[in-house]
């Protein structure tokens, strides 16, 4: 009887304990407060990395000999780790200062067809000792990782990163640094590279000027924040890994990242390649926090030597992962991979995941693995030239990107993503997910206008809103209105702000809402201070009859006599003129001033015609603070040769006329301001 009561009490206690654990979230994966529902057959995070009782035996570099044979381990398809034969061709000493590399060849039929494969980076290479039984996939000692290769080779020739260098990288993981914001390059230089690349892309694609309304202004703002050692004539370029792939002594294998369509790959390739990422025109559905297809069992994918090592850059309704291979798992659980750098900037914090290889895409130039992330297993925490290293802890953060898309004759569709938090990557990743959402169902109509409303929220309760109206748009057109501002907020010399969220609303109509200014006139060429000028102009919409508009502009009562210019202009020219008359606004000293400048720049209305009259140089700015309408005596005193803090600026009066169209063209008139005879002194 007592035994029965004890068993009964034990059963009640067990039920209570399980209920408590379920309610407290122990059985869910929790990453920085974002809980994700555990799916069926999903092993707990501590089962995603196969940690050995002791680290693998290694063959030091000084024991490797030409002609030695062995095998490598990698995933060719699915999650199955398979061997491939290798033979040592040579050891190159000092291929980089105080480092050597081992070169191997493989006669595996699969690699004979593809050559070195992007995504094989990190595949462990084992060599058999003399006299050891040579069984493919068994025995041997670890010498390092498949890491280097040449394009367009006639057989699989690859360089191996020695394991000693890689394990040293794992020993330098600093968890305190992982919790801090990781930084790549000098922030503003990275932002300016992005803008320079976009400028070249806009020229190549011959984008309409109306698609670049704020682009030129933000380019000038970015340029003003560059270090003194750099200027517009300085080539802020970084040799892409793909360009040097066939020429360097140790040409690093790239990390393939699926970015969707061929058009997306062309747009984002020059932005990603300097970071060591190869944009490939393919799409992979995300399986993180979602139920995978029946043919894929995430439980089969365990992080171990030879398995796929994915860096989850974005997940949700699309998977964007940097794909490589796990080389080694140490006895303390440290994961080593790639055999080369991802970015090479030391401490970072990006999601590290198990992965699934759909197939290998064989190409004449560079083949690559088409792969997806499966489950987040930890955090990639150190990134050096010899390897990347990760641990099981969750130090990474992600930013939600939500996209709503309404196309003609289609229902409104919603897309959601989590984008990895990294100052150099997040801006580009957020735009890649947005473009894939726009083109998810169909391409844009040939005749169209895209409305794009974007709200970006940054830490410190700072939010930027971008409203774009883009006639004859391509999906990529919105990149030029959003990416420069996003890059500047996350990559500036003051405080690299974290993106907390981004919400995008896209509405596309099947008509071209653009208009060209045909003619204009003003009511009078001479005007007295305090009087109004009436402005009339005609706008020629696409495929419609001309429209007439009228507006009044008041000449300030204190305007000095003289000749002035009145411009009837488009939003892009208006913004350029506004910045040109206020050079002191380019003296940005902190992130708050940058934020205010971004808000002012993005506030221009794209379907408006602006009427602007420049006034005399009456204003003085001390730093960024404006002192308008100063008496001439004080103005003279402030503008003395001994004072460089004061900057003159032009005042102007303006008004705008709302239209239904994005205008192009402009007209300018000379106006003489003269007091009436009875007002003369």
C-alpha cells in the first residue's frame, strides 16, 4: 500500500513539473525574448552540436608530406556526410606571413564535374598515416579545412587551411565582445561604398531622375562625414573576392548566399562581394521556426565535422544563409568552420545554424551549393583569416522586417522576416528581403507606378519614414530611396544605431503617373516687397491631356531691392537647391544631428511642384544654428576674417503645389524687387 501511494505521489509530482516547465518556456527556443514554437522532431538546442568527449586527433603541418593520401568529408546532398578522396600535391610555406597552406587534388567524379565548390569551405581533410589501413571515410588524422580554390580548373584543385591555425581562432572567442555590437570596417566608409556602388548601378540601368530624388542629397551628406584623408576622388573600392578568385596565391572560397532572382543577384552582387559573400540567383525557403517538407528531417542535421554550417543572415518567408562546412567540434563545444574568414573582422554575433544541401550547381566558373538553414544551434562569435568559430550560446540579435505588397489584380500579401543584426549587413539584407517580396508572385506591370511607404525604427526612439512614388518602376527602384538612409543610420562615425524594426508597404498601380512641365508664366516681372507673384504652369501627364496649375508666392516685406530668381521646379532639384543654400547643415557632429538631417531630406514630397525664390545672403549660421535677418553691423562683425565659425547662407521663400503626378523639368524667371514710388525713401 505504501509503495502504491509513493508511486501515485511521484506521478502527480512528475505531471506538475512537466506542466511548470512547459508554461515557463523551457521547451521552446528563446533568443533575446523572441520565442519560437518548437516543432515536431526538433531536438533541443543542446542536441544540435555533437560535442566529442575529447577533441579529434590532428596531424601537425610539419608531419604532412607530398603524396600522402586521405579523404575529405562534406555534404553533397541533403544532410548525409560523404567522403571524397584526396592526395597532397604540395605544401606552400609562408603563403601569407608566418602561415602555410597545403594543396590537394581530388579525383572524385562529383568534384571532377564541378571543380571546387563554394559551400565546401571548411570540409575537414584527413590523411592516413603510413601503414594505416586506408578505408574511405575512416581513420586518419585531421590536417585542416578545404578553404582555397581556383575558378575554371580542369580538375578539383584545392588549398587546405592547417588545423592548428583554426583551433587558435576558436581559443580566441570572447563572449564579452560577442555581446557588444559588432562593427565591420569604418562605418561611414562602408556606407559611402554602398552609395558609390548604387550610383554606378543607377547609371548602368539608366534609372529615371525621379527615382533618385533623395539619393543625391544623401550622397552629399554621407560625403561630408568622411574622414579628412578621404574625399570624392578617393577610390573607396574593395577588391571583390570573386575578381581575385583566379589570381591570388591563396584564393579564398566565397560563401554563397541565395538572394532570389537573377536581377537581385546583379543588383546586390557588388554590395556583397567585398564582404566575401557570393550572391547567387536562387531561392531557398526558410525552415527555421517552421515545419520543413516531409522529405527533410531536421533531427538528421547535427553540427559535426563535415556537416553543413550555415550563417543565418535572414529567415522567415525567405532563407538567406551563408553556406559553408563544419571542420571541427572541440571538446568544449566550440565549432570551427570555413577555413578562411567570412569578413575577417574578429568578434561578431551572427546566428549559426545546421543546414540542408538541396543540390550542387555545377558551373564553368565557380560551382556552389544550393542550401538552406534548418535550426539555429548557437552564435558565430569569432571571424579571423584562418576560420570562423562559434559556440552554443545565443548572443545574436535579429530585427523584424515586415512587408505588405499589393499588385494590380492581386490580393494584398504579407511577408515577415528576421534579419541578422550587423551594421554592415542589415541594410542590404533588409532590402533583399523586400525586393523578393515585391516579385514573389509576379513581375511589375510594364506601365506602372509604385508607392512605397517605409518606416524604420532605430534604437533610442528614432524613426525614419520614407514615402516614395516611382513611375515606371522596377522593384529595385525603391532601393535608391531607402538603402542610403538606412546605411547612414547604421554605419556612421558617431553611433552605429541598431535597426529595431522595418515596416514596408508597397502598392503598385498599372498606370504611369508622371508628368512633364510644358510651360510656365509669372504674373509680373517687377514686384514690390510684400506683394504676391502668381505662378501658372502646365503639366503634361503621360498619355493624358495637359493639366493647368496655379499658385501664389509672397515676397517678404523686408526683401531688399534687386534682381531675384524664381524657380518652378521638381522635387529633386528643389532638394538639391535647399541643401546648396545651407552649407552649414553639412557640419554634422553627432548622431542626433545626422538623424535630423535625414528626416529633413526624406521629407520632400515627390508628387509636388515647388515654387522657390532665393533671397539675399542675409543669414549667418554659427555651427548649425541659424541667425536670420541680422543687422548689417552684427553680420559684418561675425563674418570677420578672424572667425571661421560663421557661415553665410541664403534665405528663400517657397511653396508647393500638390499634383497627382511625379513632375519633371523646371522653369526659371528673373524678378526685379523694387519699392513703389510712394515708398521710396
